[in-house]
C-alpha cells in the first residue's frame, strides 16, 4: 500500500509514515489500531484528524487511494471513509487469521517477483480500474 502511494501519489520521507506507537494518547477510536501495530498514518500533518472537507487530498489522490483499497480487497480500511475523517490513516480491517490477509500478502509478494506488476505499473485512472474501485467503494 505504501509503495503504491509513493509511486502514484508522492514520494515519502521516513518521517512521513508512522506505524506502531506506544503513545496511548488517541483522539479517535481508529487511532488505537496503531497501538497494536495494525495501522499507519501517511503525512498526518497534511491530513489530520477531522480536517475540514475540501482541505484534504485532491480528487486524483483519492482516486489512487480508492484503487489501492480495491487491490486490498477489503483487508485495509481508510480513514478517509471513517467518521471522524482522517485521510492519513490506513488500518488492517480483518482479524489476524482471516485468509484474505494471507492472500493479499502473497499477492503483494508476487508483484516483487514479477517486474511490471504492482506498484509503479498500475494506472489507477484506467477506466477498468476506476470501475473496479467504484464497485469496491460501494461494497464497503
């Protein structure tokens, strides 16, 4: 997910991504997922919790995120679709032994073994991807 973000939205610095934290000061239930290491934030300074509508990601960035979520097949949830809104938040949204988690990990690993697949090779704006992303969004 983060690799696709880098290739298709913008490159990230190490300080732009925060995963596990032991800081128990959370402001929304979704943020507690970082305590277990099952969530991360990307550019939280740019996309903070409860940012006003229209002050977040651009429409093109949202298109890419929605395509990434479609690739994740319901395994990853996005704070841009939660209440309160937090577009920087991504979390694993299935139990640890859910077979979809293992399938997703295997698929991503497969991209590493086959040049021309996965991050850097996906056109989130291709009509078939846009259609698939919309169907996935409507199913969430």
